[in-house]
C-alpha cells in the first residue's frame, strides 16, 4: 500500500510521519487525541521535558489499554458461559421433545 507524508503537531512541535493513502483522517484523529493526552499529562504533572511527558502518557495509555483488555476478557468469558447455558438448555429441550415423540 502506498504511503504519503503528513504533518502532525504534538506539544507544539511539528512532525512529519508516513501515512497509508486513505488513512489520513484516522491518523489526524489519532494525533489530535494523543496531543490532548500529552497536554493533560503536562498540565497534571507539571513536567516540562517532552520525553518525560511522552513516557508518562505512554504508560497511562498502556495501563488503560490493559484494563480495557481485562474487562473485555471478563465480558467474553461471561458471554461464553451464557452461550453454554443456552446451548445446554436447547439440547435438554430437544432431548425432552424426542422422548415425548418416542412414547
């Protein structure tokens, strides 16, 4: 897939990044969201070093991502339990129906 160069701005600094053609809007949205998070970290921590701000923001984002994954795994496990219960209920009903026909 072809790529083009885009300019994005993070913490008042301009960066040129490669972007697949057709993904410009998604990249800009990601850059805007990241910039908001970087600014929040900067304001909340009073850090001034860009590298430290970036590391703290990355740690926070990774922590949130792991929490989301754990929540998703728990939801998936609950859904699988419900599906198994439903499947067992259906099999029980079908078995009872077969028994009634064979009488």
